[in-house]
């Protein structure tokens, strides 16, 4: 999720309400950046891990100060969020401009490469498309995610550019 980067309370992710509990949520391998606020989870339980939280919380007057709300209370910092929730032990919080293209796909050196959970065991039935990254609305071929080992966090799997200017000489 790439937010508008405006000084408001636009949350990249919001799950649950006081009157609508969300038990047993699996929230893994998500990337969010440039939102007014990053995440707000209310009355939620489950697995929340291996996510990337980028630049957010412009509205507090301190640009790029990440904010995380849990059960209606802003935690303020990522470390306080992890302590209050017990979640996101393997997630990344990065307040700098990381190596991403404008569509959210990672560039070489992006911190999301190889930092995600392997969700192969969930990629069946209605969730079978998890085994590949996004087609970006049918505008690109999907990249298969590895059946073993770490995945990249986010909708895109990193795919290095093909080398150019390579000359092969056969003797």
C-alpha cells in the first residue's frame, strides 16, 4: 500500500473495530508507506509479522515519524507497538526513502528483498495466487515465489534486470 503522502489520518492498514472483533487474522508480508498513519488494529488477534512499514505519520508535525495505533491508542514508535502487541517481531520499520519504484516494486538493495515469511502453505484454493507476485492489473507477467526459503515482503517479488550489452563469443 502506497498512501498519498499527505498530512492526514489516512491509515495504510486498519483491521477490526470495538464492535467488530477480528480473531485469527493472518497479516504477513505487507508493505505500507507514505500514509498519514501506518496501522490501526482494534480488537484483533492472530499472526501479524514479516511486514514492512515505511515513511508515515506526516500529520504529527514531525515528517516521517512512524505511528502505530492499537485498540485506539497511538503507540508512537515501532518498538512501543511491538511491545504493546507482541506482534511484528520480524517486521521492518524504515523511516528513510528506501529503494522502491513509484509502483512499490523493490529496486536492488530494498530492505524487503528476502525478508518475508514463506506463505507457500497458505497458497492453496482461493489463496493460490499468493504463490506468485502481482500482475499489476495484467500489465506484467507474475513472478513465481520460491516454494522454500524467504519471500520478498509486498506485492512484488524482486526480479533483477536482465544484463544488457553482453557479448558471447563462441570458438
